[in-house]
């Protein structure tokens, strides 16, 4: 699940991950987890939480967190790098509310047209079968709709910014690549992505296609998973094939794809 937030809320979500916890806050029993991905090329910022500098010189491509925070409200302001204080923020200040038991990633990124924005994603921690992992692909780049490939098959067609799609697959290494929707020439990848058993592995395509700054960022989030009833065989992953633009999934993962047994969950963003 994800929400696309207005720019002011973007700043709040992105930086609250580093918020200091007061003694009173530590008395709370209910917590949420928050991570932040900085996916805006060429923009370095400072973040203030409740008037205190909590994140200094946060740079593109960095992932902060996860931080366990008491459920509740936080006031966050974002300033230019090396500002003396938060009296002249470029965004905010705004209030951020974290829900009990939630697991979130706030991604500061470019929208499809190249304007800075933030999308708050709720990370999927639902139960996985023994021997399986979840691969979630999130399109947060200034680029048109894309296709995600596995071998010579498109497993996620026409993924748009800022949407995501998830696949539940045998744990293993997946060389991943992305092309503009309807084409086979890669704009990103192939790149090896480790999909661990019992984990949600998240791959973010971020940056700008026009500016040549497309990049891949990954995140791993623990999910609930079933105890195995037998010892699982190792998954052998074949090297990428002759077509450099295709995502080649080897071994059991490729066999599962050929059998049509990959489960693909696709979600669209809800705009605020």
C-alpha cells in the first residue's frame, strides 16, 4: 500500500525516521517502524524534528532506518543543507502521525514528469510460505511506464510511477532488469537482487531517465513466514542470457515462472 503525499508532507515523512526519542516517548508501548529513501538526484538537505537537527546532509541514494518510533505525532521541517536552524524551511513544518504496528518506507523521489515529491509506502510483512521470499518492485523514477522482466517474459507490464508490484518466489538471486513499457532494451539492469527466505525484498527504480541518473536501490524487510516441513533444496541461479535487457531468473525461480506459479500482486497509488 502506498500514499502519494504533498510536498510538505513529503519532507515530514522522509526525515522523521531520525527523530530523537524523549524519555516520555520511550514510555509508550506501541511502536511503528519507519525507513526513508532519498531518491531525488542532486539534492542534499537537512532535517529538523521538533526544532532539533536530526539528519544532516542527507544525500541521494541513502536509505535511513528502520527506526522504531512510538506511535504518535512528530513535527518535521526540511531545510537547505547547512541551514543555521529550521526558521526558514524549504518544506514544512508539518505534523506526521505514525500508526501502531505499521512498517513504512517514505521515498523522496521524482514524479513521472521530474518534479520532486514523496510517496509513503506501507511495507508488506504478510506471511510467506517456507522457502519463499517476496520481491516488490517500486517505480519512483522520472520515467514513463516500465516493464519488469524475468527471463524472456514480462512479469510486471506497464508499471507506472509511483506504483508497485509484488511477486512471491523461491528464495534466491534474481538478476533484474527494467525496460520502457512495450520495448526490450534495458534502461536499468540487469542487476543481481537477493530475495531471502521470509523477507520482503524491495527494489526501487529511482532517478531520471532523461538526465541519465537512473539507479537501483534495495531494502529488506522481515515478513512472517511458515516453518518448513522439510529441508529445502538450494536454488541454483543461471547467469544472465544473451539478451542483456532481460531479467533472468534461474533455477527454481525460473521454473516457477515457466509454470505460471509466480504470484503477482499489483497496487496503484492513492493520491492525496
